[in-house]
């Protein structure tokens, strides 16, 4: 099939012009900026539309992510990674674990914290003149290692046992035990409140807040491991070991914990199953991840449609300009580069402004709700970069369309 001589001549003219005049990157940038600044109101409104799209991307991912992090923290406080191991006989009676059980548990790879308590068998009274039975229901537990971490415990008043105080007759009261003994506050500057533990006086240095993950701790008087051995004659065998493990390895830690704490008789070690909150947390994380991906895709799509619409309208409005430039010697490549550069610049300006706006809105909303701010740097950077990429793709068709407008028709229009 033979082509029209005019078409061949026109192609040859464009090829000669392209070889004669080449636009440098600086020239393309200047040409794109001139196209935007020539119509500042339209460019500002177009950039605002893109900014709103990018801000929506950051906000619809940042705010749910911040809420997700707050929810995950609340679920973690329910003991999603906490396991409780204790020795149990065939009759179901508690059996002391081997010495050093807490250290054995702490050497398991995924375990992040481990603490142990041992029942000293001592009795406790508010003073030596009250009925010895007044302390019934309050156990005296020796503490080994990090106990507050695994049970998510906090000190309500005073301080917890430290390496400096655990060797001396000092005690920390559980929340319920403190109420029973009538000691609810500890004044660090005061003379110190004392309780009678067995035949000895122990100074109360702290009172714990409620520990729903470990009810036994709430009803106990906690003393240092060395002081329990030296003062109360404790035999050094823990009765319960509390561990916190990485949530992705809780089941694996639960499987190896009995054999770790008692290699000879692992069947005598009973380990609590993971909290139901862990399953809820994993399900919530999967749901949120799918939601965030969907919202991000919708926001990018809306921004791309806005850029495409803006550039198509720009081509229609500027057909006279396009025809004049072609008549003066501009090639199709020059026209295509001009409109594509305008689309990229428009998207870059709108993307940068939208990113800043989205970050400010997300931070402000999270702060108003008391949530931790969760802004993924990849999402923040990807919002601006994605706007440029989407803008370039959206501006590609209008640029090609503008380049293929015949000069005579453009001038006539």
C-alpha cells in the first residue's frame, strides 16, 4: 500500500527539524514551567486537586495505621505474648520447678523477658500484735528476674525491687494484698511502713497496680530472691515462670518450654495456652493491611484521573498555540515533551503539597485521639513519588494527542 506523498514529506520535515533542534532538559523544564505559569489559576486548581488526592492517600493510610497501632498496644496489654509455666503433679498439686528455671527459659531464642516467683511458705501480718490468721490468703513470693515485664505490671506507689534492695528485707505489695494489709501508699521520704513476714520485719518499698494477667501477684507480698533465701530460709525452687515471647513464635516457645524447664520430666510442666487476644490481634492486622492497600489504590487512581482530565482539557484549550508552534517549526517530539513535562511538574507540585498536608492532618488527628503516630516513610515518600509517576502516565495520552494535532487544523480551530 503506497503512502501519500504529503505524509512522507511531513515525516521527513519533522525528522530534519528534530536533527536540527533538540530540546535540552533545561529547555523542556522552562517550557513546562511557562505553560503552567501562563495560566496560574488553572494550574493552581489542578495542583490542588492532585494535592487533595495525595493528602487523601497519606491520611487514609496514616490515620487507620495510627489507630491500628493503638489497638495493637491495647491487645498486647492483654498478654498476647505472655506464657505461664508451673510444675504440676499427677494429682494436680503444684510442684516446685528446678533451680535456675528462669535462666533456662530466658535462653530460648524468641523469649524477650522472663521472670519467676517461688512460694516461700511464710506468713505475713500487718504487725506482731494482730492475729496470725489475719494474713490468710496472702502469699509471700520470692522474685527472680524481670517479673513486671511478662505480667505487664506497674508500680502504683514507691518502687519495685532492685539489685540494691533485693538482698535486704524489703517487700513490694500486690494490689489486693496492699488493700488487705491497709498499706496503699508508700512515702519515699517517710520512715517506711513495715510488715511482719514470718518472724522478721520487712520494709514496704512499693505497691503494685492491678495485674489482671497474674492474679496471684495481686494477692502476694513480693520479696527479693537473695533475701528470701538468707532471711526466710527459701529453698530456691521457683513455682511459676512467666515469659514473654515474640508473638510470631509464641506457639513454638510453648512447645519447647516444658522440656527446657524440666528435661527429665517435661510432662510435669504445664504451660498456659496463648491468649485469645493474640488471634484477634493477628486477624485485625490482616484486615487493616488489606484496607490500607485498597484505600491507597483508590486515592492514587483518583489523583491520576484528575491529572489526566486536566491535561486533556489543556490540550483542547491550547490547540491554537499547538498549531502555531508546529507552524513555526516545532516537531511532534517538542510538543509531546512540553505537555508531558507540564503533567510531571503539576503532579510534583501537587504531590509535595499533598504530602505535607496529609502528614499534618494525620499527626493532628492522632494527637487529638491520644494515638501514637504511625506514618510509614515508604507511604509518605511513595505518595509524592506515586503522584509524579501517575501524573506522567496520565499526561502521556494528552501529550501524544497534542503532538498529533495537524498544524492547519489546530490553527483553524
